[in-house]
């Protein structure tokens, strides 16, 4: 783990630990929780897009599977919430393997369209066969660990961000390992990395599973926090939103996912005061971000920091 | 679906897709209309990315 990553982890841990000390407003904490849930999906997509060079517009599908599978298993089959989350991740990863095996040959726009189709099919299935149909279902049990049930918003906030810290440590270690280097080589040139003895087929499937499991975990956390699910949260719009987070935050750095999730989640809440003009300003800000910060926010910050420190 | 670089392909693809969509809506469930269209698209992409009438060369030459 590099020095920069270690510092960033410490800063994030400090922010997470301190921010509830200044406020006990449930509204602000809930925004924090949603930022965390979105960040989890965005980090998975960052690994998939920025490091492995594969595009996916089907993250909402995995997110939805995680949420629905975990909710149904714990509500109707009486599994402990922790176990049902694991099973949901297992189901999502099996689907990811099926998708990845077939999508191996596709590149660029074709891959985007194929994953988009997958996400949309999941959405339609949830709409038709999902518990309660389009209007959804409730009474999903709250999260509980070793007999202790998390009830207050504050506890959820800490739990979700602790999950993210663990997952960030895991991801950073993974990306610094030989597997991570192989992923970056695959992004650079598939032929060249094949010649170096990297098994591209296996690697692509693995990275698809990784991003699906992250999305599914985020989905289960969402389901057990809100305790109510309806399919409308898992439509194509969410996939596009996650893509936006990754692009705004910066694809080339894993911290971009968290930065992007923070901006995309918090921005509409700040703009709420503008009443009906909020969507207009929201769109304008995002367009300007893409026009003037092509690489995203995180790489820009790192560049500025390097300039400043070398002076 | 019909195949890029073939105008006949687009017409045939449209025909097949439209008829299959309506059949699903009639015989199975109208909610699955779009799902079937997407499934066919995925199927074509996985089996023969160039499309039914398309040739692999067109796919390779065409850059988006």
C-alpha cells in the first residue's frame, strides 16, 4: 500500500469518525449513508472501468439482485441478515459469471449495450416477478450482527462506512498485487498482456464478479436500511448515475469512486433550495465538470498536490 | 441485429423484432415485451456480433 493511499485512508477514517460528532441530524446522516451505498457501487465500477477497461451499464441490475435476494431470503426464509447478504452476493456473482462468459468477446459500445440489456432485463423481471410487483414490499428486517440489531441512523452510518473502509483496503491491496498489475496491462493492450502469460478470460470474469459483489453488497445494505423495496430504484437511470459518479470522480484512481459518489449524492440536496431550477443547475454543473475536468476530480486534486509539494 | 452495413438487414431485423415483441405481448405477458427484445439483442451480440446478415469485416472496419 502506497503512502498516498494510506494517508487518504486515514483522512477518510477521520472524517467518518468525526462527522457524526458535529451533527446528530438524521437528515444529514442519511445523506451520508446514501453516499456510502453509492460509493460502494461506484468503487466496484471504478475497478471495472478505470483499471480493467471494461464498461458496464448493468450495475443497477446487480444492485437490485443484491437488494431483492437479501430482503426475500431474510424476510420469507428466516435467514439471519448477515447470511442472506452473503447469499445475495453469491447469486449476483453467479449471474456475473454467466454475463461475463458471454460478454468476453465484446468490446466498447457493444459491451456497453450488452450490459445495459442485462440490467434492463433484471429490472423488468423485478417489476413482473418481484415481491409486490411495481409497488414493492416492506417489513424487511433491520441489519443485525451477532444478535445485536442496528436501529439508529448513527449506528448504520458507522457500519456502512466501516464496510467501505474495509473494502477500500481490500481493493487497494488487490490493485497493488500482481492481479492488479495484470488488470492494468489488460487495459493497455489485451494482445500484449496475453503474450506475457496473463489469462485474460479468467481475469475478465474475476473483475466482473468483483464489481457485481460490491454492487450486490451495496444493494443489501440499502434494503436492510430502508426496509422497503420497489423496482423503480434499480432502473437504467441508476446505472447511468453510477457511471456519472465514476466519470466525475475520475476513473484512473480508485478514490475517484468515493469522490464522485459524494458529489452526485450531495449536489441535489444542496440544490434543493433552488426549487424547480435545481435540475437545470444540476445538469449545468455536471456538464461543466465534464467539459473542464475530463479526467475527473480525483486525478486533478492529485496533480495539484504534486505541483504544490514539488514547489 | 440485421447487421451493420446492410440496409436489408435493418429492415429484416425490425420485422422480426416487431413480430416477436407482439407475440410475447399476446401469448406470454405484455410486461415482458421489452425483456424479449433485449434478450434477442443479447443473444445476437453473444452469438454473432456482426448481426444475422452482417460480415465480420464490416464490424472490424467500422469504428465508432
